[in-house]
């Protein structure tokens, strides 16, 4: 719901209009969300195509009260997707500055309790990690990131870049999913 600047929940049958999880306009440009182990909602707010935004991650209390707290303040963060890691931390794909041809791209891990930067996953070797978007943890425990022309894998345990597991010219994926 980028236009409404919020997120929306739909019934399982997708037979109704759904309802806002947060009020419209809660962030300038929503870029990904996930629920933490403690029930908190984490919402990444990035920069839109017009340059509007705030490059942060907000935390909303598990009790449903609308008390957004700016969890992450990192000048090198421009979030594009957000996931919760097996250890409970927040993992975010980042392109900073957003849309720049020489943007610094990475996947960044933040502590879910206080928002401090834990580590940065960076591409190595022939991996480019251009325009990183969708993040998922695979059944093998590795972290996968869809990027332009490739899907990049990281060993989450040690932070090592495992390389591009998929190379597909003109790939401009936004998400990745694993099926049994």
C-alpha cells in the first residue's frame, strides 16, 4: 500500500477489501515489514522515486497501540525489504543512496531490541548485488537476496557471501519464495 503509505491485512479467502494494519500515512514510503518473535511489527520506510522518505525502520508495540518508535538510525541504510532472521534480528536489503548508479548495496543486520547495527553482508567476487530487493531465509538456513540479474546467497551463520546461485539477465525480481 505504498500510495496509502501503510500496510493492509486481507482475509485468507481474499474475499473482502481488507483493513489497514496501521493508519494511512504512517510512513512516507513503506518498503517491507515483518513481525518479530515478541509480536512487534517492524516496518521499513525508505525513499520513493520522487526522493521523499526517511530511510529508517520503525517498531510498533505488540499490544496494537500506535506508538511507533524509530528503531534504526543508520546513515548508510536505504531499506528495500525487511525480514526477521532465525536469531530474531532484523535483516534489511539496502541501496544507498536509493536509485543512484553508484549506490552502495548491502544486506544489513540490526539487533531487534535496540536497533544497533550487528553486521553488514556484502557481495564478493563476481557478485554485483545491484538493486537488492527481496529477502528470504531458505530451508538450509542461508539468507537469499534477489538483485538485478541474480539471486545472491549468504551463509547467515558466518556472514560469508556464497555467490550468485541464479544468474538471469534482465531479472528484476522483488521477492523470492521456496517451495517444498
